[in-house]
C-alpha cells in the first residue's frame, strides 16, 4: 500500500512539474516578438511621402495595429504605430480608428487621432463598427455601426446607425433622421437603414447607401438640406472618386446571398462598369487615384490564422486584380 | 457537457429518507476521484474545442458539425461492447483502464494535430475510450455496493464527476487568461490530469470481487431488452428528441457570434451551465419521481425550446447570456438521467444495463446526425435562423414525443 502511494506521489509530482513547466514556457513564448513577421521601417520616413495607412494583419507584434507604407513601395517594409484598429480612415492628418474593446462584455469605440498618433477624443459606439470615412480636408467624419451585433448579410434583420461628426467628436448629424426621397416621394418606412458614407469635396454633399423595403439605393444628400435623394438601386458602400465624377461600389445583382461584385458608376454618363475582380468583395473601396480602386480581401495564412490582403484593380473594368499590400486591411490613401 | 449519456440513474430508493445512511465503499469513492480527474481533463478540452476549431484552426461550420457529431456519437459504437467485455471476463477494471488510458493519450495527440483528419482521429479515439469505460466502471461501482445503497453510490459518483466537469472549464479559462491563445497549454495540463486519473485507477481500485452473478439473462432476453415491444416507443422518442438537440458547442458559438466576447471567456459558458445543472439536478430529479418522468422529460425539452429562442433573439443586455445558460442547465437537470429512469422499469433487472445502453446509443447516434445537420443549417441560413428553425421543429415534435413516452411512464408508475 505504501509503495502504491509512493508511486502515485511520484506520478503526481511529475505531472504537476511537467505541466507547470510547459505552461510557463509557452507563456514566455507567447510574448510578442520584438519584430513583426514582415520587414519594418520607421514612421518618419513614410509620413512625408504619399503613403497608404492601413490595419496591419501580418502575424507578429504589429497584428491589428496601424501601419503605413509609401506608395512607391507598397509591398515593402512598413512602419507601425502601437494603436489597434478594426477599421480606419485617414485624411489631412486626422485618423479615424474604430475598434472593439473585447472583455466579458465587449464594447466598441472610435478614436480620433492626431497627426502624431495621439488620441484626441474617444467616442463610444453603439455596436459593431462597420464603416468609417474622413472627408478629404479632415473636417468631417462618418461612422456606421451595426446595432444588436447583427450584420447586413441578413437584409431586413439588422439595424445600422450612421453618424457624421466633427474631429472633436461632436455630432453633426445622425443621417437616419434625414428626409429620404425615393422616386421623388418621401419614404418614411421604419425599416430603413443607412450606411457607407462617402464625402464630396464641398463638406456638404455626400453619398451613402440606403436600404428599405428589401432594396438598396445609392442616395445623395446634403448636410445642410438634411435630405437624401435616391439615385439608383443596388449600390452598396459607395466611394466617390477623387475627381468627383464616379462612384465605386459593391453590387449585389443576381449573386448569392452575402456576395457582391465591384463596379463603378459614372455620375455624368450614367454608365455602370463591372470591375475585373471576380471574387466577392465585402468592403467600402478606396480610390488609390482616379484610375485605380483598392479594397481588402480576407485570406488565410499557411497556419490557418485569419488574415487579409489589400488588392488593386483598374477602375475602368480592364486589367486584372493584383495584391497591392500583403497582410493588410482597411486602407487609406494619404498624399501630404 | 452532454451530460445525458453519462450515468446510470439512482434506484427508486434514492429519495427514501428512511433508508439507513451509511458510507459508500472506498471503491466507489476512488472511482469518483478517477472520474473527477478525468472530467477535469476532458471538460477542459471540450470547453475550448468549438472556438479553437472554428476560430483558431479556421475550420468551417459544416466540418465542425461533423466533429461535434463524432464527439457525441462515436461512444455509441462501443458502449454495449464495453459492458459486455467487462462482464465476459470478469475484468472490468482493465477494460475501464483501457478506456481511460486511450482518452488520456489523445490529449497529448492534440498538440501535433492540425487538420481535419487528425482532429477527427483524436476525437474518435477519445470518445471510443469514453464509450468503452462507462459500463465497466458502473459495474465496478455496483459490485462494490450493497444493493440497498446503489442509488446513493451512483449519486456520490455522479457528484464527484460533475465537480470535475465544473472545474475543467474554469481551469481552461484560467489558462487562456494567463497565456492568451495558449491552447497547447490546455492540452498538456489536461493530459497531466488524465494521467493521474489513470494512475489512481490502476494503483488503488480493486477489480471485481465476485464472479459474474448467477442470475444471467438469456441472449433472447438481452435482445428484447434492446428492441423489445416495451422499448420501441421510448427509443423512437429518444431518437426524435436527440435529433432536435443542438449541441452545446454550436449554441455557445452562436452566443459568441451574437455577443462577440473575447475568446478567453468562452469556457465559462460551460461553467455557467454546469452551475445551473448542479443546483437543479436533485430537485428536478425528485420532481420527476413525484410527478412523472415523462412530464419532466417533456417539460425539460420545452425549456430547451426556450434556450434556442433566447440564443437566437437579439441580446437585451449582457445578462441575457446568463439567462440562456441558466435555461440550458435547467434542461439538463430535467432530462439527464430521466430517460434511463424511464427505461429501467421496462426491462428485467439483470438486463438493465443493456437496455439503458441501447437507449443511450440511440440518443447519441441521433445527436451525431443532429450536429452534422445543424452545421449545414448554420452555413445555409445563419445561426439565428437555424436556431429558430430547430426551436419550431422541437416545439412541433414535443406532443409526439410525449405521446410516445406516456405509456412507459404510466406502466412504471402503476408498477411501483
């Protein structure tokens, strides 16, 4: 009996020591490595030249943080800032950073960051952050969040809140309260949702998506007039080109539920062109310049972890998509 | 937790206050300790598996449904075999050791397992071990115990078992907190607990004291215990209800999708359900004895419909998840052990183990099908609509299930 107790004691000791040792070892290994898995550079060398600001999805110490690369070498070394975002936009020195604060109860907030990457203001968000845009002169921001944690993959079953605000965090308007005109007639349906704001250059005009009665519309609105006018159906997450003549968007068409195709709508000629990207894209695209669209596509690394890449495709429907920035998400173009 | 297929029920004397209160045999207590350690080991892994497979390994929902179904169903393949082998050579201890040892080894096998085939192999081996050891272990408990105290003995064993099942997820949570994303730590610690459990079993638990009992049952009686006339309706009811039971893993994944809390809190969902179960198990068991097991079984499934609805509806606040867990624990408390208790009076005493194994086998196979199907539903229509659909189907199936089990319950009550 004594012998058996001794044997048990020995087994317990080995088990406890072995397990504890392994846990300690793996907790040290889990500490983020001082370097990322991709080449890095410093911020100062990038901010002075035209560059892309994006969410870094490369495995390693920079995962989820703000990163930037110069436009001259977008797949090259990136500079990271130790601030995490799920979605971001950056214009004229103002960076909008939407993120989740994950805990027992997850909350969401948006940070307004200065050109030095310090937090100017933090405003809580009512739900899952979806879209964020800064106007070209950095004086207006727009954020879309999903309330009830639902996604718009189920039309008619979610609720959005889209708020236009100043850089100091004060609200300019909740555009869901604007008057909506469809076919010239006011639409007062309770089920309407608005998302994906893109600003015009006059700080008053903007475009967005409105959904009501199971249909989605491109709407054009003005902050001063507090009115939205539906222009076209089946246009989601519009993005206005730098020259203000075209809207890039995702089009549902006849595709299966939850799938979209990228297209460009010319505001002057009324012509709609499908882009050469054949995969489904669920993103509010960004204009790299007047000829190129960039967007994020989710990917998986070889070890199975979730990642994404930023791709580029010509805006006139020609060419083929190419990876612009690997291991990136939510790009923004900054031309100082 | 999948509690329903773990244990034998207590006998009818379980709740009789006039019975002499004695101590259970040391063997029973030791087996309880073995089960406690093993449950800490297996529930640690079980509590993180849904999120690990879908979020960290990137497994799709249909593939996860298949793995979840395997987890629930594979043990059904060997339960009857395990009991029979243990009986055959009067060596239940070594069959049980084989089962426990096999499961222990699979914990370590999780470390190198990356990929669908490897995970499937690991889950299958683990659950084969589980199926193999349950009946011989129960036989050891029964052999070591005075027949008048059987209910109490199984009750003590179940309590230790459930304590282990409650500790496991808490330990997993603590490890994920200390080592974010540290799933490999969980596998290693789980292996350590399993090894100590096997050591206690091998070193201290005596093998069966007496030769197999003289009151053998004939082969025909055994077959009748499995598929005889008395059994058919309850078995169909078990299959029907099992088919409409969405596994815990999927339910918790749906909650995580809705509320988007951080991964380290996921194991606590299992703890929440366990706590509700622990509080309500004895009261609802007593209720079943007094008001009829069929009523409580059906009532428990009504609660399950509420669980699906509360998982599918938008959360009203952070406490909404707690409500879901409390309801799920209530479901388990109301139905765990009630099906075997319903079956027991229908078969001769010596064939009881076979009858219960048959009912549990039907149940786990039905749940295998249910897991695979729900994975498909999730992909086709999303978790919320999937839960709504299953809730509706279950609500429609309840009158049928009630009609199926009512005669069995009435027969039992008139016989007692």
